[in-house]
């Protein structure tokens, strides 16, 4: 039994829905979802192009056709569970700095420990599209990571946005090529075998500060007095997305894995926070209350989306650049794969 299986044993009630895909040597991507038909077709297409051969997905009781769609995909294995995303259970003391954990974090740990032990695999959410250099696959990245040493490749979560929001009625399916921009400033600083340090706090923080929605007025006043111009920390923008799962590996939360970092590597993650279905996603997160800090981030994003659409304000600024592939991300300091 791995450490992850020991710590999260109370959450282990998976049942396979449909086909079983037992080839542990297949390049695997793990994720979980609830009602994600908006993203699913584009998500699967994107990662298939990058060489993912097996998708293992926990379906959290979808009601929009996501489960049925996945069950029709020959390279997807769907798991059901009696637990909901935010449901908590006790865990053994001495391993993490909490006495109880949410099901989401248990899934992050149990799936790779069981289905890809001692192998590299990807782990992302449905609105996160990792970018690799043209022609590179995750198999190629596997070889680079093994040669470089370490067991976790981190990504920079780059919030993508249109020039202006005009949501109206959300499109039925997601278009990943529909005129996206990103903040072309380095988001992370590499630190060898230690996880990267966040040095820029991203588009959401920038826009919230610009429009006076965050932080609290007293904090904004203090920052003005101190002459601080960059947006403060709003959320973590680093995330371990490609991990070699060992006997002692633990995923501490959605972003950090307890494993040595592969040096000289950071992957751009196209993070579609401002996609057409943003209102559905923020509304669902606030209603369920399943996310960290009682879904504070989603409440703030909901207010920002309302303001931006109502006023027609630009989301772009002087450092915005169009999304044009890995090389453009690399030129901004947000993509690197050492040789």
C-alpha cells in the first residue's frame, strides 16, 4: 500500500462505470468533473493531440450528459463514488496539517497511486489546457523529465481572457481558438528542485484591483501609501500537472505535490477562467460551497464578470499578448523545458 492509499483509505469507494482500462503503461490523464459538457469535447481533443492515451475521470454525479458522453469514449474510464467533491472525512494524523480532508484531494492522490504507480501522468481540471512545444507529446516530456531528475513538473496558470466580455447566452460548446489574450509577464520563478515561487499574481488579481473589487479598502489605501503597484496575491497560479507517482508521494492540495520538482521546467497552462460559461461555473461553486475559503475566489470573479460585461471595459492592458503557442508563452517567461 502506498502512503497515499494509507492516508486516504476512508475515501476509497470507487466503482467503475462502463469499460475498464487497465494498461498502467498508457500515458494517462486524471481529472474529475461535474456537468462539464461545455469543455469536454475540446478538452479531450486537446490532450489526445498531446499524446494522452487513457483518461481516468471521476464523475461527481453529472446531470448534463457528461457521464453518457464519456462512457462513449473508448479511451476514457469513468469512476463513480458515493462521495461528493467537497465532502470531508477524517485522515490519519501526522501526514498532512489537517485532521480531515475533502474528497477532491483524496481523488488527486488515490487515482495515480492506484492506476499509474511509478509512472508519469498528467492531472488537470477541465478548464486547464497545458501547452507543449509544437510536435512534443507527454511521452517526450516523460523522457525529458526522467533525464532531468525530479518527480513533478509545475505549470504556470495563465488566465486567458477576450478583449471584452460579451457573454449573453453562453455557447453550447467551448471554442479554445476564439481570440484569447494573456498577461505576458513572468508568473513564476524557478528554484531548482523546490517548487516555483509565484512572482506575478495574474489577470484576475489585476482586474479586481483595477476595478476596486478587491482587496478591502483599507488594504488598497495602505498599498497606495506604500507605492505598491502590482496586484497582491489573490490565488495560487502554480500547479503540479505532470507527476511521477512513487510510494511516498502525496498531493498536499490542488496545486502542490510532495515530491522533488523537475528543475528548469515550467509548462504554460491555458486557464480559461473567462470562458462563455463563467457565470454557470461561478454560480455552481458559490451554491455548493465546495471550494476553499467558502468559494471566495468564485464570489469575487462573479462580481468582476458582472462589472466587466455591464461597463464594456477592456480586459486587456499594456502587457496583454494574443495566445500563439508555446513559443509566445516561453518568450513571456511562462514556458520552459530544459534540454
